C-alpha cells in the first residue's frame, strides 16, 4: 500500500511569514516526535513567491492522517495560525514513487 501525502499550499498574510514559520516549525517537531506513522514533514518556501508556504506531509495511511487531524497539538496549531493564513489549498495524494 502506498503512503499518502498531504500537500498544503498556504498564502500567508503580509507581515506574518516569520511568525507563521516559527509556529509551523514547532508543529512539525510535535508531529515528528509523537506520530510514528508520519514518515516525513517538510516546510517549503518558493524562492519566487514571498507569501506562499507548502507543507509536504507523508503518512502511512488514512488512519494516520485521521489521528493527526485529531491531536490536541494539531487543533492548537490551526487555532494559532488561522489568523496568519489568507488562503489554504489542501490536496491528498498517493505517493507514487514507492
């Protein structure tokens, strides 16, 4: 069975990028420390677009994603970063390179 990827494109509100990245790095650390079925979690900032961040998260299966979405630290991350985000576009993908 192929892993699943959450690919999330975020548009960050003007002047909030540094605060967002600091909070997102903390969240990444929580996920990688507490979720063994998260196989990877990366923050990507395009060099040509100063207000966009991509989250690339790899999970073992749908159950791992469901667990991730229900954790207290995920709920807190969403609450903390909500005011920093102008737009969110989330795609669920199958990791075809496995």
